[in-house]
C-alpha cells in the first residue's frame, strides 16, 4: 500500500482498522457495481476508503428496502464472517475505493491486536441494534412518523437555527429507506412544504421549524 493515507480525509478510522486495511487488496469500483449479493457465500469484508455504498434487500418483484448508507472509515460484509450466506446486498452509490480483506487477514489482525476483536464485535452489535430499531419502527410507526424520524436523523443544525439535510436523497431513495412508495414520500414532503415546516432548496431539504409529531 502507498505511504499516502488511502482513507478519505473526512474518515476517522481507528488505528486497528487502518492496520487491517493495510493488509487488504485495494480495489476501485464504478457506480452501480454490486459488491455483495444477498444469499451468496463469502468471507471478504470491504473497508471503505473513499466513496459510499448502500446496503439493501429486495424481493422477487424487485421492491427494495434500504438498511443504510456507508462511507469512508466504515466497512461492510462482516456479518457473513460466520460462514453463513450474505444477509443483504451492497451496491456502489458513487465511485468507491475499498480495501478488501479476508477472514484469514482479520484473524491475523486479531492475533496481533486482540482489542480489535472487541471493536469488530461492537460494530456487529451496533448493526444488530440498528436493524432491530428499524424493524420496530416499520411495525409500529406510520409512514409519516418514519419520515419525521429519518429527516431529524439526517439533518444537521445551521447557524440560522434551521436544520439541513445536506446529502441529496431522491424521493425514491427516501422511499426505500422508509419502506413505502415514492408517491407517498412526494405527497408527505409536499404537505410539509405547504405547512411551512420544510423548504426544498434544489437537491437539499431544509427543516425550518420542528416537524409535527403527527399528521
């Protein structure tokens, strides 16, 4: 690996993850590349150095549900290190560079740095908790309530007191995150704009006041 830091400057990987990434093979992927296919077997983990990917599942009618987006300093594929089949698909959302590591490389890293085992376990537990929370939200909350929760999670405070969803998400992408139709997302966002709670600024969404808890 080059002595130049391979991680995006915005990434904050742990020293252990940096060391593991140094063991792997650097690969570059075009937008639209399927890194992981749900149901396949594999023992490779993709450490993201640059770019973003999306983890999702799809049914026989190609309806998708997005589990999450991942970027530099994060990794995907670790849930199949037990030898079982992949539990989700992962697709490249923009040109992405990864360090691809195998289970054997991870075992070597843990042997030299036992603390990394706890870091890996914490990540797996965090993913499991996130999936549990998403399942609970889907089963108990309305689409509107899920949209409010998502927008609040994505938005960051601005100096003027508003909150901005800086990363562009199409209505179709939001629908996949919410487990609903694109038309429903479009309608709800239009209602929030009419209500004065949200301003659509080009590709970005600005929350200008607290979103109503119920609709």
